């Protein structure tokens, strides 16, 4: 299953955007309002939970400077990745799109498609305000 967020344009360079997403503690500022737990577990790993959902641990798996950050599930029953694609528009502007990739059976995919689509859309929607308070 592959899901993509809308693309958003940020008034920050690709490098600033990459550095923001590369610092996993910044993900707390991107989370939806219904977050019940957020905990940094190390330099490249964090745990979060949304109300009524199980805890999820994400770990930074790969990064390509100024263009891509890949977070993957660290443990748990389901294997998936969250990819942040960063495109440089010009020296002070970049575009970001998040994509969710995972292998699920048809029943599971049907159940999680809506909530995950909304989740990654919320992450990118919160990004302009969050990056402006940090960078």
C-alpha cells in the first residue's frame, strides 16, 4: 500500500527543511492534536501514540542530504516506512511530500488507509508552522 500526502511549499531551503526533518525530536511538533504520547528513544528513534491506537516506534533508516529522509517501523507487528521527499524550488524555497509505504493484507489495508492518509496529511499541514518556530 502506497499513500502520499499533498505537496506543500515551504519558505525554507531544501537544506533547512532536510535538517528539520532529520532531527527526529521535531516530529513532535508535526503530530496531530490527538497524540497521547511522544518520546525520543535515541538520536534516530522515537515512539508515538495517538489516542486509541497502539504505540509506534519509528527509526531513521536512511537519508539522502537535502532530498530524502526515510523512517521505518522499528519492531512491532507491521513493517512500513514513512518517506519525506524534499525538492528544492530555489535557494530559499522547498517542496515536501510525505509518502507511506507498507505491505498489508486487504482487510488491514482497508482499515488503516483512511487514518494513515489523514495522519500524513496532518504532518505536512503542520510543517510550515513547526519549521518556522525552529529554523
